[in-house]
């Protein structure tokens, strides 16, 4: 599968990642690849049971050289930091580049919902945003990824053929042609490239 033609390269202002069933190991691969210092905040929404203890930040800390923490309401976003949505709350990015937690109704039966994070971050960061959508058994995240794409941001969708649960990435591919459709092993290297690149680069083939 090929991606679209080459596009101008812009600096990355923020990264948003969403996933559900089958995405945890891919998320661990991504955060493990992050250097100790990187300029953009990374914000993660994973579908978790509402009353589940949020051990995800502690789990990701084992692999990540940078700071990993649970997102807090009204917290300013910082570089070199990975933020994880707490169970039972939507996570949004506000215009002041702060985080907000919400108990609004579930979206696609989920709270936190990936679309809520992606669409709010897109409103703030526009073409400076990188969105990554991973394995999952829900359509959540597809509309948010399309919004990022339409705003000129970079979109990375896990190749459904390499996803444990293909519904989530396949739903995104049904809506639009992302910047990159990549097998599992190539997602972390691509993000690292985007975070560290200094010159023009085209879109790759998957």
C-alpha cells in the first residue's frame, strides 16, 4: 500500500496517540524509542475500563527515557513528557495548550475517547500535529484522524494487516488516505524521524 505524494515538512508541535485492543505493545515500542529530550508533548488515549486502576503510566515508565505521567486537569503541556489519559475521563487539549479532563458522555461507547483528544488537539495545533492510530476493535479515532489530515497534520495509521484488532485502523483508512500506513515495527522509527528531522522529506511507502 502506498501513501500520498510528497508534502512540505513542518516542525512537530505535539503528538497524539490512540489505541484499544492490541495496542499496548505498540505504545510501549513507541515510548521506548523516544529520546530523553524531545520538543513535543506526546498525549495518549487508550480505551480502559472506567474503574480500572491506571497502571499504564507506571508500565510505560519502564520503557521510556523521558517523563511519563497521568494527565491532570488544567496542566500545561510540556515537551519531553508523555501524558496518559486517566480511566473514566475524556482528555482534551485547550487553546492555552493546557489539558482538560471531562466526564461528558462516552463517545463510541468510550470515555476517554480518542476522537475527543484528536479533534481538540487538532483545533489547537493544526498542521503541527502528528496523529497515530493503532490497533482496536472500535471505530473511535477515525474521524479525529481525518480532522488532523484535513488540517495539514501528519497521520500515521497502523497497517490493519499487522494489527491485533483491525477495526480501528481500517475505519480510518475507509475515511481518508493517511500520510503513512505502516506495519507495527515501522511506527516508532517514523515518529522518531518526524521528531528529529531538520530538512525536507517526502511521504514514505508502507
